């Protein structure tokens, strides 16, 4: 497949783990798969004696000897210099509605040129895209898409924004920053869909380059983060606070997993923390879980659970609370918190009526936070 | 009372003094080691105690560190010749690791001929990883189809090295090269991941023999070659009990560290905790007092 064909394709994740011939009876000819890896020096690491390095990009602080890779699997120490192996090497690219990310208060009804490279710096047992996030870059088919071409491809596909998504964009930090800066020159916006497992210094750099960040908050429990995410909650909360302090548009998604992170008391704590640290205007999306990856022994989240948590969040004072992955649910739409009128109608990823005028409710003229143009 | 697991150390002075180890001497070391391990006089009988003639034997080597600190081709090939003496046809043997690139960098000629010894990596077309995830305790991985589809009996022919997180890397951790996501198993000093991976049926049902390549031991730093902390130990370590064999390897690393005035791994906060976990899971013995160690020179 040529790159042009690849860019036209929008229907499937770019996963390829090679053909499968049984070794037992007949061995295949030696036809080597050439890995498509970049060799661009990484940012945010420290050189140490004896060809060792310490990665300072995310809270793991991987301390690596020569020839070793970080937890993400896409950054490698070679002779004391740290390289990103996925710069410009996309394994998934689609044109998606911005609502799919989901961003509900960011250019509604527009398309986002969405891309990913392999890799992730956590290992959620419920990962929805594990075939590309929990693999090394050699294990997926990747295509060359340099930053300048990202911007051009997005414009050619009539997208209003570039979305760094599907896997964990933090692990392709350098590529994301450079692509954002290149696409800004063409008048495009940039949005990031992340788990928020990033250190504050690189996050400051990222904030300067993009226009909105959606954080997947997996739970409000350190124990959950340790057992089911293989990460930490505290740095994610610190990242959320910094994103807000820098006035970057922020939305939060919370994947509700039955029995594991759906306790009402924990959701109340989360909502109180959000109101205290971020304020009542941050959109909070409760998203429905489907069994996946290493967590197949639980059922999909009952809609009644999502509705209960939605009600708790509204009770606690959050103004924009949504239910996701339940197409057609009333709570997919935006209602003015002041007059109660429907102001952005959504069904699945489709946007219907938009009753906003200059970022204000058309009915009561109340300001509705977001990036609307 | 259960018999103590046996671990055999065979050393040969000068075997690693040249640029390449001498094949004939390596073969003699392997024959001696297997014969002592299996209490047999002839290599044929020793091999027959571990493998059946119908086995397809996988020799999982370690080539992450390039030509200077990977399993030397001379050693892996000497092992195949001994297995052949024991009745295993060459066509039923494969020397393998993760990638062809690493194999080539370590000096291995890639071979896929149907009727000969095979040498190639999991990233060869037609090999690859299983498509179905194997989920077991804390392990969630895709296994190499070389292990799952070809190999019926596995040898871990691992380089004995210090490891900055696990404490040591030896025969058990070598199986990290049999899965698609080893980078996800380095938290908490690789514990319990090393032990649980070796408990996974795709590994446990096939693993028969550990041979630690201690010709040149990287007793500090690593996994790449650091000559200041590499010792010509000129030994091979043989064991049927993977935990006992790694335990003996650990003690050799500690001895070499002590000789150079380095702190112990425990003092550095990274004793190989996976060994105790492995013992608790029934994979073998980690108490040196309960291991029968036989040392021999050739």
C-alpha cells in the first residue's frame, strides 16, 4: 500500500503483526520484515555516566543502560544517546469527528485528522487500542508521515484540527510538538488525547504547542492506578492542574468500569476535587466500558450506573457532564446550565442543532465555556 | 526428602582468551556439563535423558548486546553439534531470538533451510507473534510463534549478566525475548514478572535445560558490554532446575563484584527478587544450601 492510499484509508487501525505460517510443518523463506524506525534524538532526558540515561519525559523516569528501551517501548538508549524510534512513523491515521475524541466544547461538528504511533507509557488492563499501544514499533506496520505532511494531509482532508490520539501521544512527544507547530502555520488547531502521565516540564512545552487537551482519568484511586493502569494517579492530577492553570482548554474522560472504579463515594471525591482545583465548567465525560484486552471478565457498564454517576456529578456542581459510548443517550447533548435549554444536540458522533451565538447560549445569553471558532 | 537439584559449572582456562572461543573446547565443556548433570558417561545418553529424538529443540539465545556480549555463535553451534550427537537431527533444531537484526549483529548466519539447522528471529516473515493474547496472572503477552508452533523442547542459553533492575539477567529472564512486550515487565525489579512468565504454560511446558554462558560475565552495568566490569570467568553453567541455575549464576556475579570491591546487589537495593518468587511458585530451588553444585575443569 502506498502512503497516499494509506492516508485515504480511514476505516481500520493500521495493525499488522506479519503473516502466520505454521513453523512446524513447513518453514517459510527468509523474507525479513524491515522495521520502519526513526532515529531522532529524544528530548527530555539526562545523560549519565557509562552510556546510561534517565528519561525525564514521564513520571516513570526510566533509567536505562545502553541498548535498553523505556517502558513505552519506543524510546531507546543507543550508546548513551536517547532516540525516539517513532518520529513520523504513524501506525494509525483517520479522519474522525472531533466528538469521537471526545471533545464536546471544541469546534463541534468539525473533523480531526487523527493519528498515532505505536507505544504507551502505561499498561491499562482495559486498553481499547492495545494492538497498537501495547506493542513495540517493529510489531506494527508504520508509514512515514513527517510533520509538514501531517499538516498538508489534514488540510487536504478538510480537517479543522490534528488530534494526537489512539495510543499515548506523550511517547511520541517530539513528533507531536513538531507536527503541531507545522500545522499551526497552516491555521490548523491541535488537540491531544492523553492519559496525562507526563512530567510538568515537557507538559509546559506541549501546552505552548497545542490548543486543547483531553485527559483520560482512569480512576481517583492510587491503588487502581497501580493495579490496573501500571501508573500513578498523583502526577496525572498535577498535569490536570497545570493544564488548567495555563488556560489550556481541558476536558476529562472517565471510563467507568463495573465494580472497579464506579464507587459513588469515589466519584463524589473526584467531582469535589475537580470543582476545587479546576472549577465547575470543565466537561466531564463518563464513558461506557466494554470488555477488552486483559479485562474481559466484566460486563459492559450498565447504563443505569452511568446515569447515577452523571447525577452525582451534577449534584456536586459540575455543569457539563456527559455520558459516552451510549449512542442516542440524552446526556450526549449539551444543555445550558443556566436556562436548561438544549444548546448542542448530539447523537453518537453526529452534531445536530447548535444553539450558540458567539460562545453564548442563544436562549439566555449565558457564556458557555469552550473553543467555538 | 527431595533430592537437591544439581547445577554443574564447567570451566576451561583460556577458552575465552582469543577473539573467538574455540569450538572444540566449547564442545568438550558442553559434553562434560551435560554428562555430569545427567550422571551419564556419554553425551548421547545425557542428551537422551533430557530430550527425545522427535523433539524440536529451540535454543533461545541472548543477542541484545551486539557481538561483544551476546551468546557467541561458536557456543550455540557447539551445543547443536552435541545435541546432534545425542540423536537430535539438525533439521529439528532452531537457534533463535527476537530479531534478525540482533542475530546478525551478534554474528549469526541466518538460516531457514527446511532440512538444516535453522537460525532466525521472531520478526522473520512467517514467524511473528501469536495473535491471541496470553493472559496469565500479571502476564498479558503475545508469544513468539517460534516457541509456540515450532519448539517442543526449549533450552535457555543465556548470557550471565548484571541487570540494573532485576539484579541479574540469566536463564529465566532470557524468556523475556519470547514475548512481544518485555518493556512492560521491568517494574518492581522485574518481579513477579520473570517468575510468572516462566510459569506460563508456553514456557514451562517446553523448558528443559538452562545453560548460562559465563565465558565473559558482565558483573556490573550492562546489558551492553562494559569492559571495565566484565570478567573472563570462562565457564558454562548447566541446570535442569531454572531457579537453582540462576541462583548459582547470581552467586558467581556476587563473588566477582566482591573481588572488585563493588557492593553486593542487596546493598545496591536490587537482589534478584524474582528467584524467591519463582521458588514460591514451585519453579525450583533458590536456597544455595539446597543446591548440589558440581564444579569441573576441562
